[in-house]
């Protein structure tokens, strides 16, 4: 059944439209047009703004369950349903450094889930296990390891249709292993790494165009050694996501990153859990507890964020001095471009999902409007 969404200010991702209507059918945007049809049901936005729903490419858990601990369809559903409450209509559940068996189990769970549901779960973000142990952060030292051709090959063969993003420390890879990943079509993100500036520029030239949570678990900018942060700033083709909660990086640092990266700057939650309903969590060698609103482990390291994409967008508007439209783009079309889905997702455009958020002028109210089939 067709429906018309009218009387709203439409943020398409390319422009802002007034006095237009969005026509949707079967969970898909059919058209964006001037004329309001008289023969189909009308959804009246009553002057609200509307944009594509948020995309979170790094989220670890929902309200109850943590994907790396329970890589099951139940956890995926928890992540998806909880994300919808906070404006996120499309997600990549994140599996952190784990055994090969757990990684394969997570891949299978995502594959089975996607076969059953046509919703906003896009695939998996595999964060690790091939990281630099010196920058492992909250990842278990027992799980972080260097890649072998056999293990890497098995993960690629089994998961290349499910894994959309993989975070690696490129300096831990041989050229052959890196080429295996580059040829797989999986988006590679550089993170948890001790790369120097020159090393980072080399790996960027090889085809890596994304980093994992800019500033966190990477070599910092220095005037004698600009590090991975400096290389990211200089390279115009590299996307830089930030956890914008005020703890993972200072708002002033995020503001500088935005000034330098512009349309390559976007937002992630990296939430351990959403809604702050889980106050403490322990699994194998991983632990996290809420401390002043942030998850930390027993060593005092940040152990995943606690914000939602909705809060991240609101923080961008408040602390980065950007327009509401710009803050929205940081959670929609720019995220889609970073994972090479800009022609499928993140805009109000014919053929794109009918998954939206509505909001007021100052983004203090953000609500999900989702017509994508579940």
C-alpha cells in the first residue's frame, strides 16, 4: 500500500526540500514530489523535519545482550529493536576480538537472521582479532593475535558476504594477507594500531579508506611524528568516525577533526549497551561497569561507549557548532558512503529504504519513523 508523508521539511542528504511529499510503498521510497496525492493515506508531519534513519556501523550490544558474548539471533534482534528506539534504523552488530569459532558463529547468526528478516541489519563489523596488542584497549589479550593465512582465509571465505567492515592493525599483516582482505570486498578499517605516519600513508595508498574510532587506540598527532591521527587528517579520501560522548575524545578535538575532515567525518556509537540499563558486565577476560555514565573496565580503560546515535547527533549539534542538517548527515549519508553503500542507503531518495527519523529545529526531539519491513 502506498502512503504519502507530507507537511514536513525534508532533509534528503543532498538538499533540504520544503512543500514536498515523500511517497513510500512496501518499505521503499517511490518518489519525492511536489504534488500531494489525494487517493492514498497521508502521514502528516505537522511541520517536523524528516531525514533518513541513522546508520550505526559499530554497536556491541542492545539493552540486554552483548554480541561477542552471545553471537546469536536473539542478540541481533535485541540490538536492532533497541537501536530503533534511538533513531538508528540500520546497524552493523560488532564482534570484538574472539576465537575463530566464535567469529564463525557470529557470521552464521547474522546470515541466518538476514535470511529471516528484511530489516536494517546490514551485516557484521568484525573488530579484531588481528590487532596490535599494544593498542588493544579493552580487547582481551588472550584473543588479540596476528593473522595466519589459513585463519584469515577461512574467515574471508565463510564471511565475506556477511562482514561489511573489519578493523585490523595493518602493520601486523603481510602484504599477501592485506591483499587477501583488499580483494575480498570487505571494507577495511585501520585501528588498534601503532602505525607511524609514514606507515599509515602507505596502507592508505594500498586502499584502506577508513579508520576505527578516530583518536582512540591509535598513534596520536605529534609535531615530530604525526601518527595515524595525522595521516588521517592529511589524507582527504580517508573516513574518520568519532565516538562523540565527551569521554572518548574531547569535543574540542572532535571539532578540529570535523574542520579537517568535513564530509569524511561521521558518527558511531560503539555502544557496549544502549539505554544504560546494564550497569556492570563481565565476560571471560572482558569487563565493563558504568562509571559517571561511561563504561570502563577494571583497569580504568574505556570499555565501549554508552551513548546512542541519537545522543551523538545531538552532541554534534550542541558541541561542534554545526547545523541540524550537517549533524544529521554525520549519521546518515556519510556513514553509508564510508561503507560503500551510498547508492542504497542514508538518503531520502527513490529506491532507498523508507526508514526515517523526524526531529525539531534544535534536535532536542528525535523520533524514529520506520516503514522498512521487519
